[in-house]
C-alpha cells in the first residue's frame, strides 16, 4: 500500500544526531560530487526529504509528547508518573530532549531539501515532468518544515542554502512574518494549476503518501488560519490582513480542495479503520496527506512508527506469544493519552442552547433512579454521535482468569454502551461474544494489566486501534499511518473562514452540517449568530479532530490556549470524574503564556551565538 517507503541509503542516515548545530547537520552525509547522476538517485533523495516526517522525533513518536496535551486530552493512566519529555505535562525545560529532537529534525529536513534543489539539475536523463514533480514536492516539504518551526517557535533561523562547510554557521532568528511570506509563496507556486509541478490527488490515485495539489491547498488554508491568529501570541491588536485577508486566502484554498474529488467516508469509523488496516480511502477519498509507516519490526527495513502504541487502546502484551493471534492479540498500547471530561461532554452537547446538559450527571451506573434517568437522557443524545464510541474508549480488553493466553472479551464502561457499540460496529472489529460481560465491576483475575476499571469519564484515547493491523503485532512498533490532513478538516476550515468573513452563511452551515451528518449528529439549524457559530465550529473541530495534534495549535491561534487549560485546573485537582493517574495531573493545566511557544533548545543557543535570547518565559 505504501506509496513511499521511508528507507534511505546509509550515507543519508549517518550522523543524524551527531552534531549540535542544525547548520552543520549533513554536509558530509552525501558526497554531492558523486551523487545525483541518475533518476534513481534523485528519487532516493526525495524519499530522504519525506523521511523526516516519520522520524521518532516527529510524527513517529515524540510529537505526541509535545502537542497532545490540550483541553480535550491529557497525559494520564492509573499510577502513571508524569512524562519526562515534551510539553505535555507542563514540566519542560530548555534542554527537553523532545523539543531539541524536533528542532534538529526539522532543520535536517530543510537542509536535505536545499541539497536536492541545488543539485537536481545535474541529473541529465530525468523526465521533465517527473523532475518538476520532485522539485515541487521538495519545495513544499521545505515550506512545511518551516511552518512547523514557526508554529512551534515563532521567529527562527531561516536559510535557503545547504551547509557546505562548518565555517560561519551562526545565524540569527528571522521574523516569523518573513518566513510566512516564503511559506505561502512556495506552497502556492508548486500547486499552481498551470505552472506547479505537483500532481492532483486523482493522478496519484488518491494515495496520500505523496504531496498532491489538494494537500498543498489544504495546508495553505491551515497556514493562513494560524497566521490570522498570530496577534494573540504577540499581545497586540489584529491587523487588517489578520481579520480579513488571511481568512480570504484560507477560504480560497480550502474551497479549491473541494473541486478535487474528495469526500467524507461513509462512516467516521471507516477512515480510521482504513488507517489502522494499512489501506487508503476504501469508501471515499477523505485522506489527503498521511505520514507513512511500514512494517512490524521483523525486517532490516525500519519504517515503523508508534501511533497506536503510545496513543491507543491498552491490551495485555501478547507480542512474545507466537501462538496468540487474531482477536486474542488486539495489540499492545501504553494508553498514555486520556480524554478530559470536557471532551466527553462535548459529545453530550448538541447545540449552544443545550448548555443545561453540562450539569447533568454522567454516572450511567448510578443506583439513584432520578440520576439514572437523567443520565439515560444524556446518553441518548450522546450516542447519536458515532465519534464518541470511536474516539473515547468505550471498553477495555479483558483476559478472563488472567492466564496470559490472550484476550477473551471486552468490558464496557457503561450500561447500554455495549449494545450501542455492537450495533454501530456491525462486525467490523473483533468479535468476542460479549454476552458474558455485565455492567458489574470486574473481579480479581479478570484482566492482567495495570489498569483500573472506574466510572470516571476521563478515559483513554481509542482513535488508533491496533486490532486492525494485519500482521502479528510487535509490542512497540506499528505500521499505522498518521493523519496530517483529511477532508473533514478542510470542510471545517471553510465553515470557520466563511463565518469570520461574512457571518454564518449557507456555505458555512452546509460545510459544518456535512461533517455532523456523517457522524450521525443533529444538523445545526440556521439561527446562530456569529459568536455562537464560531463556538460551534470550535467544538466541532474538537469532536471531529481530537487526538490528531491540531487542537493545541487551534487554541493558540484562537488566543484561548492558556485560558482553556487553566479552566480545567480546579476540576482536575478535585479528581472524581477524572482519571487521575498521578495525583498531580492537575498541574498539567496550570500553564502560563510561556507555553504558547516552544523553548529554543539550549544546545542550539550554546553553539549558535547569533541567537542571544530565548522565547518569553523560557
């Protein structure tokens, strides 16, 4: 299935972390004078530029520790101590290894792109159309790596030439607005319908491993929306471009994606079942761009990732049991990321006028008749949204009698949830019979991993489910791709931009309701004012895109990151409905404006004397 195998010639892999300064990362990795002689060598180098996406310091693993903590997701789990890397537990420093690793990885990708663009003309036998495609893909990836830097760090060093020696490597930070100008120019030019070299999604067979025009336009919309909110981080008034022009550009490019044959999968679950099953777009062309992974740690080619293992449904570890396969081994996961009660309740709220539901009890196992009746009413509303049963764990995998011979059933958290799940699942997941499990607390020996069955509502992320992997599962390595951009995100960007420019018009409602209708949620009536519609879009992005690494940056561009996190501090400290994990989980939400930016790594400041100050608060 994979359109791009993230494997590199050995000379490109060497020394990835051997140097402290990003500008002397790779001048010795490829002897340029003897490379770029054939189309095959050029193709291999393009793969190397793509390969940055799958590094363990990026989508392969550590990006989760940097960006998965927000008002809808937190690091947790029974008895789990805080993470020792990343920003997710509000304990980062300027020497944080995840921060440092992402910084160097992105600049490594930029340097690889610069090397390619400087040398591609040396390939004499290359097809003109293929050369234009490769050049456009590399230019886009370089712009995307710079966008990731600007999103995370703001002003950063900016360099469009490869490093050729180790002299004169100090370079100061460039104003992020200058880099934004470069990013949007590059992305727009390579996707231009007349002169750009990118293929259409249709020409690529709607296989989202390579960059298509759709991917470039969709990312341009994301760039413009984030740029429109930069005034929040700068603590200043918005410019005219930030209140009008950038939304116009975001709307233009997002609308262009809608002309390219994309659509929503028939069911929300379909998209993610495809993702976890190593397939593309079996019911609709929803996937636009994915970071690709391949293998299960059984060959010399190492292209596996950790999505589904770091963030996913926990199950007993059966990886060493060669005779335990199929439903008995749904795949090990650490279950590091939990939904906050706020996300749980988002699925209980249909419209802004339903705010009274926020105070409804949510203990569906309550013995009190009145409370149970109210909870049943809330559940009836909630279970209309199929995303709830996919995104937030509805069950835990069980091994009856704890014999370490494999999973034998599922324990559902709430009464009535099993029937709702099985009705919607319709045989797409493993079948365990399930009739043997009741709503009672499990007894000792019913399961054999470190977890506690509780009635709280801060439950694990269930979005990436390893049971759909075809091969025998490795404990820590998976082939599940990471979704960087999908069509529902584009529809919600259109709804947001339309509302910011013109208020909640027909197109805004139509795009919002297209996403909601697919989820089985009630369509929104056309009576909301601009502020109410804006909040509905924000909530809908949470329901649709939770655990996909967009929420933290959404909150930052809306100027709500610190406020929304702090608002959860007291309830997390009180516990109760929260899955506390460590007793200090509430500290993860006690952040300041400092966390609107990553810190410049101290390893970089130590060697790059042109950087004299860090980001505010670091």
